C-alpha cells in the first residue's frame, strides 16, 4: 500500500482562499505539499443563502485527515500484535 508519508499538518487558511482549511504533507508549511482542502462557507455566504460546511466542521475534518498516517501506523501495529497472539490478547 502506498500513501504520502506523514506527518501531515493542518493550516487554518489557504492564502488564496480564506474559506479553506488545508492539510499538508511535511512539518514545515513552507515546503509542504497539499494533501486535502476542506472548504467551508463564510458568514457572508450563509447570509446570502449558501449552504455547506461550517468552519469548525471543516477544521475537524482537516484534523481527522491529518491524523491518517498516525492512525494507519496504529492499525498496522495492532494487526501485527493480533497476528502474533492469534487474536487471544
């Protein structure tokens, strides 16, 4: 299985669009590559009748996405331990 190695970090807003929460690969935002963009609607857009994800939800989604490499590592660790003990703990 291949994936972009972690760590992945969350940056509150994309410079090009103030209504995005970005997930980046790498520890340094200046050299990182984008992984995901979690868009949300601004209050002004809501006032105009737009619907969509609110900022707190977008931030939570981005944090969950950013945790993917660590979650995958834990899953592999637990699967390995389970294989060693035959599922008997």
